[in-house]
């Protein structure tokens, strides 16, 4: 998230959505897969928010997400 902030990727974005995306990405990277729905419910954001933020962060920060 620090890299995202430095690159201006967090400007104007809901902090809860960014946090949810970070948790979702971390779960995928650690092999502790959670669904976007589970993460969204816990963060009280929509699944679309999680999906959009995670894709944006992964693409812009060059995070390699393992294939499920």
C-alpha cells in the first residue's frame, strides 16, 4: 500500500476498498484463498470494488497473482 500511495494510486479511492483489495491480494499470494465476496462483506464494500481495486493494484504494482 505504501508503493500504491507513492505512485498516486490511492488518491480519491475509498480506504476500505483499498484495504479489502490488499487483503484479497495477500490471501491469494499466501495461498489462503478467500472469495471476493467474503472480503467485500468483511470490509463492507461491494465485490465490484474489491475486483476493480485488486486488478488495478496488481497491474500497476506488477504483482504476479498465482493462477487459481
